[in-house]
C-alpha cells in the first residue's frame, strides 16, 4: 500500500509504465468537471471509474482484495477512512469472483485517513476496505483507476506482503 498526495505522484512513476500512466491521468484531469462513469485510459489495461457516494459506517463495509488489478484510489473531494490488513487477520466470506475481480473478507486491520487530493495504491496482496465514514457519513467524489497487473514489472517482488508506505 502507498498513501500520498497527488502532488508527489512522480515519486511513483518507477513502479511501472501502467502505474505511471494512471498517475499522469490523475494529475492532468480536472475531476470537478468529470461526471461519474467509466473512462478508458488504455482499454482494459488501465481505466478509471469516477463515483460520488456517501461514506458508510465501519459496520456496513467489507474487506476486499483483487487479483487482476491494482486499485489506485484518488479522493477528488471529501475525505474518508480506509482499512488495510493482511491475510492472517481476515477470513474469506465470499470466494474470489473472477468477473468482478474481488474476494470479500471479514476480520481486523489498521485504518488511515485519505483526504482530498490524496491517493492510495492497493496492490493485489493488500486486503483493503474503502469508503468508511469519519464520524458521520459525508459525500466523497473518488476516482478508482484500475491498473491491470499483467506486464507490470516485478509486481510480485514489489508487493510480496503488505507493506505500509505513508508519505
């Protein structure tokens, strides 16, 4: 997991061409004028999903993980709490769904606050829980850029087990 402000995006371009392209898309887009929906950056290799929603209480959210895609989540407006955990702290409650590229878990973890202008990168080894309210539900506009794992250089080496990198 990586958590940082978008103004520092260039620090992470070395993680691979696709992550670099995803971060450049976030840097060059004005999300105040972009409607919710899917936006292709490089077909199914890199695409963005823009959404507006209200954060939820912790009791209404679930842990999730992906195999095919890295989640690069950018908070365009608002702020939310997100969870991060490892496989030894959760148990699966829904097996991996290939169509949705998602496994669902229950268990414990740690939490970070992700404010407007910040991004967080969840690698396939990062079991995460986004969309948690801070005290009370609030509206958030978020962009989730899905970065296909195939062809991302040395992704297994870089994400062997969850490491927390907070800058």
